[in-house]
C-alpha cells in the first residue's frame, strides 16, 4: 500500500531535504508540503492523508504548534496518523503529545530522519493506529522516574526495564531481541515478568503490551 503523506516544516532547507528523502521511498506519496499549522490543518482536511509528518516548532510562537496540530488532527481525523519531529530530546513535549492517548501518534528526533526505513516504518505504524517513540526520548523518560520511590518501574530489574523501553518504542519481541542482543526466548521471558510485576497477568497478550506501555508513560509523567 502506498501511504499518502502531508509534511509540515517552516525551515526551507529541512523541508526540501526531508521531502526529497520521502519521494525516494516508493511506499510514500508526498501529496503536499506546508510551512505552518494553519496550512497543515487545511491540507489534512482537503486531502485526508494516511499520515502526517510535522515539526514541533512552527510559526507563530515556535513552541508546541506541531503538538497542538497533531492533537487536533487526531481528534478531527482519527484515520490519519501523525509523527511529530523534534530537533532535541524534550521529554515534556513527548508526554504532552501522548497524554490524551498514544494511538496513531509518534515522536521522533530529526536525526532519525536520515534513516529512511525507520521514518517510513514510523509513518506506516501511526497510519495503522500504532504509536512510535524515539528510543532516545524513551530513555530520557525512563531516566526521569526510575528512581522515584512511587514508581512501579522499581519492581522491574534493569533488564526488564530495558525490554519495557523497547516495547514503549514500538518494537516487537523480534526487534527487541536484536536491539538488546538477546534471544527471542529471553525477551519473551522478560516481557512476561514485566506483565506480572505491573499487575497485567490476567489480560490478553495484545492488551497487556499496550497497558505495559501506558504504565511506562504514566510512571514517567
């Protein structure tokens, strides 16, 4: 399936560079590029794309315009996924983006854009209603609360927290095993332990993965 995408960034060089990358991907149909939130919302309403890629900081205040637009798009066009790009690791912005629900939303650092396969995969994931978090952002979120005496993450071993971090970044057991250089059987064992320690043992496997990630996000709030 070719993914129809709208891209928003006010910086000309960034916009042209990322647009050129996206057009190289045969799976992506870049239907419009825009420079500000108003144009982004108009383009989404007009084209009803499968996914949106947007910078966080855009006119007029260059603060959270991208996050605000992402939330509005998800509310008004729930079939359109949104990946937000950030120049820096900003955990508060990531949590703000995901505070009302993680479905169909992604948060990536701009440095990840050069890895075209990862960017395309993220766009497909949010278009399907999944969520994507940059591993660096997840690491920052985890570090903020791992020592909190009230955090449920304290029940987890260091390895289990690493596995949960990969889950929160949207990785499957197979991808997690490669990222952490461990067998899939070992990953499955750690995932089961995470479910058990977070009190999710009685849920279905699919729901437990979602609930584990939500527990992670809540713990890092």
